[in-house]
C-alpha cells in the first residue's frame, strides 16, 4: 500500500545532519509500503540476505553489497526474499546538502545520477563490499552519538570512492530539473554553496544575485533548469535548514533564530516553519531535544 504523503527528512532527523537506521524485513513481512521522499535522498546498503526493490519501472533484485541511491522523485518499496529476508542500512540526508556536495566534488558531471529512470545501483563485492559495509557501519554508529555534517561528508566520500553507480542514460527525464549532458555552471554551484554562510542567508536573494554575477532573470532560469527551484524558494529552504539546526542545538530564542537566519520577523518565520514542517519552532525544539536524549 502506498504511503499517503511523501516522507519528509525532518520528521525523522529532527535537527541532525542525517538519519541512519538498520532494518530487517522477513520474507513474510510484506515489506515496506511504497513511498516517496519529499526533500531527501537516501543511500541504502544490503548487508545480509536478499531483497526485491520495487521501483518505477519494475523490480531491482538486491544482494549483499548492493548500494542504492534513492532520489526525492523515486517511488519505491522493499521486500525481503526467502528464505531469510533482508537486512539493510539506510542513510538519509537532505537534498540541498547532497546536491551541493555532488556539484563541488564533481561526482556527477553529466547529471546521469538524476537522469536514470530507476534508482542508481552500485554493486560492491569482495574487498569493496567490506569497505562499503564499514562505511555504513561508521555512519550508523555516528548517528547514535551526535552526528555532524563532517560525518556525512566522510560517508559520502567513502562510498563514492568505491566505484561508479550504474547511471547511464542518454535521454532527458521531464521535470527532473537537469538536462542530460548539461553541466551546472561553475558560477551557479559556487553561489549556491556560498549562500550557506549566515551573513549571506540574512541578505537573501539579493546576495544570491550578487554572488552569481548574472541578471535576476538569468539566475531564475538557471535555478529552474539545474535545481528545479526558484531563487526565493532555494533561499527559504536554506534558511529553514539552518534554523532547524539552531533550534535543536542551541538555546537561542525563536526571535533570535529568526533574525539570525534572515526572516523579517518572528511571526513570518513561524508561519514559514509551520507550513514546511507542520509544527511551530518551539514544538520542533521540544521534539528534537527529546530525540537527542539517550
């Protein structure tokens, strides 16, 4: 049965840089519900057993050592196969962070990871399989402590160093936000990365235009083409991302956080936050703090 609404990252991560979990599905469990992701990617590694990964165009048969990149637009479900079912580790992370890392690292120069109809697959066997399992184990262990963005970047780097995802395609997928074979311009990658600085976040879209050194119309077209978003929405999402971290990890007042992240007022910040997450900043802080208590 498909889930009613796409899953949202903050419903699980609660202010942390990423979310990680080990999951076991027995052969008669019925598997997970088919679902999508509203705003995050996940890397899923099979560590024991075998699974059928139900995706858009069919079924991926997964074995130990297989790593799957599930993207925000993918609808998927996983079911364990006989006789023992499957055990896998999931590491989920926000879409803007992954996209910024991929761009800066040059990890997907042709946009193929986004273009493949099905979730890209990396098959790790032998020593590479052991290295992949160790990387997932480290990410899982760090998550149960106090995970940082550095832990996440280390994890990404370790996985991408092990091989290339099966992501070849020569066609454009409508609505994906990236055209096959078209590189994101260096000026756009740089400007989007620099917007994560709080001074730039407070300055908002005008600062993004300054950093991009192009006209507002050109920036808007480029953001739509390469990131499937608008400059205003991009800046708002970055502000909310930073606000979530501050709510979960500091004692700053909601008013101070609103000012620090560039919102015009506490009331406007609260409206934006509630619209994005379904709860107020104060309620989010209480929930996040409970999640951090062992």
